[in-house]
DNA sequence: ACAAAAGTGTTCGGGTTACACCCATGG
DNA sequence: CCATGGGTGTAACCCGAACACTTTTGT
C-alpha cells in the first residue's frame, strides 16, 4: 500500500539587483526555526487559492517590500530531506529588480532583509546555495540570448551601464566598440535626447530599451544573441 | 488568518520517441475519474519518500513499462483549478526514449498506453496539451544547442537517421552536406566498422555518439550548436 | 540500366574580431 | 592642462550558406 503523502508546497525566489557595478541578491534573515537566524531566500508556503506566481509576489512583498520587475520560473526542488522537518517541494523563481525598486523593509516572518553582493554571500539555509547557483547560471546564460539586462538598469541609461553590467555578470572583459556596434545593430534601443553627467568624464547620451520594437522584431524571426570569446 | 493549504504534488512526463521518421509521444488512457477515458500524460502523485525523479520513473514503469533514456525537468504547473477536484501542483518532466525501449505495456491505473504521432494527437486531459506544447518547444530548441538527438536513435545509426531526425523535429529542410560537415567537425561521433543496409540505395556506415568525448570537449569550453536558416 | 540513398568540395559573402585615437567635460 | 570616461572606423579572417555530381547497392 502506498504511504499517504503529506507534502507541502513552497515557493522561493532568487532576486537579483544591480547597482554600483555590483550584482546583488536579496536575502532574508530567518526569524523562525528551522535555521533561525540564518540567511535564506525569500519565500514560503503556497496558499490554497493563489497561483505560484502570486505566492512568490506575495511573499516578496511581505518579507522584503520589494517590487519585482521580471519574474520567471527557475526549477523545482523536491528531494526528501531538504527541509529537516517536513517534506517540502519548493518551486523556485528567478527575479530581476531595477535600481528604482531597490528599497527594502523587513516585515512578518523575516527578521531582517538585505542585499548581498554575489561575491560576499553568507551561508544559506536549506539547499538555498544550490538554488542560488542555478539562478546565477541562468542569469548568465540568459543574458547572452535574451535582452533581460535592461531589467536591471534604470529605464534610461548610458550605454556604458549596459557594458559594465555584461562585464560584471559574465565576469569577462568585452570590447566596447564591438559591443556597442552589435547592440545598436539590433535596433532595440531608442536614443533619448537626455544627457547623463557622470562624476567625471564626458557626458553620455541616455538610451531606453524599446520593448515594443523588440517584440515586433522577435515576431519576424529576430533572435537576440551576444557572443563572447 | 491564512487558509491551511491542502495541496497535492504530482509529476507528469512528456516522453518522446522517434521511429520511422516520425516523432511520437507516449500517452495513457485514463482509467479513473476525472477525465476517465481521456488520453493524458503518464504521471501521478509523488509518494512520501521518493524524489521527484524517482516518482516519474516509477509512474512511467507502472503505467507504461517504458524505460527512459533521458530525463530532465520541464516546468511546474500550479494554477488553482487545473485539476477539477483538488489543488494539484504538477512538476513536469521531459523524456526521450530510444527505439529499443519502444515497447509498451498497460498496467495499474492506465487502461491503455499508446505512442501517438505528434501530428495526430487526441484531445488531452487537464492542461496536458499546454505541457506537451512546452515540451515540444523545449525539444526543438534543445536539439540545436545540445546533442540530445542521439537519445532518440539507436546506439549505432547511419548518418542519415540523424539528418532526418533534425528535419522531422525542427520541421525544415537542411542541407545534407553542410549538416554532415558540421556534425563531423565536432568530433563527437565515432565511426564504427559496421554497415547499415537500407531497403534500397547504397549501404551506409554506422556511427556512434561518443559521450565520453563530448564531456571532455565540453569541459574545455566546447559548445555544441547547430544553426539553421 | 534504373532507382534510391550515400558520400563528397568549393566558392562567396557577411559577420565577428582585433585594434587606437580623438572628444567633451570638470576640476 | 590633466584626468576621466564617451564616442567612433577599418581591415583581416573565419564560418556559414549555397550549390550538384558521383558512387554503391538492389531490382
């Protein structure tokens, strides 16, 4: 006879932000057992009448106050024993947040909330390090074949922001001239008439990602792709 | 106060097979309500102490008798109402089966099991058509950047099998010369000294996918990729 | 000898890569 | 005038795309 299953369903989110040429991840400090006082990904149990996406957005709102700009499903983790108490299946999501929505506020279950640089991560609860690594890989590969980098920038940005973002996340140097040529050739950027004044150096034009145009191109078989050595 | 959730966790699998220049999907006829007598993806509830992968393999074994050659997670579906009775989250998998393992046997919950050509699908239970479509897209795109086509062929195969497989699944003509050149240049195929005799026409050498070699190349930064017009 | 599928090379063009100097601004 | 980052063009090379005839076997 089969054992009657009592499995719980949770969602967890790996949310990335980019600021000051650093890639950061949103973590909460757990206020309850198990792993009390450990850092963990925001998330929690799915309620009876909400979709998985709603659950993620609700938990993010409750635990961190962050508004998400881009969200997609990452992977589902369900190995017995990944939660020391019950059997919990976690459906994980991958999110991006623009610098505007970078503000934080701890709330309900979370004792504390913080952005951590990807290079200075604390130990994480459960199997969250595994989830985080998977999310990072996904971000890196996705960056090369979908224009999602813009979700991590302000609506209007100098070209160099994009350049630095790619270099930071992919962790390699790229040729400025070729990169600019390539991206501009896609014609998915609109040049605004605004000017950005850096702390030092020559002012730069501001660009804006043209979602509309991208969709049109995409429907005509266009495929965003950036390659690197 | 939050509603105490009673959510069930299931797995479902979209299993592809390739035979006689046709792409097929493994379906079962449901023997129980809801959707009794409808065709559906093989799958079922996850038991208390098995992993998700184990659950998929067990269900496939129970319901179809098929042995799977390649399995990966596809996506998780959890919208309330997708199952008319309870709230069920389904973690879906994507599987490939070589022609050797093409035999079938109905069993437990399944009244009947059958391979359906991808072009002659019946109506499916639940949201299984959506799942199937997603799996098909995944197969198509994955074929272009990972050497998974081999999982659908015999261990030793004439080159033209691979060619036909790509044409069938991607639904487009490809140039034989360029395709062969490209694949051979990867050096992930081993030429055997066996010969395949087609029903008519000139005999062909048999090749074998060299998993070992592929892994080595991959570790050295090699990236399998096939592009099409 | 005919039908059917296997096997094979070359040319052309476009895109990617490599590479360095001048410009605008603030201090 | 100096430091800092923004903005720009060209030549070489490589890879992908297009393209057709010969070979081997069975009937």
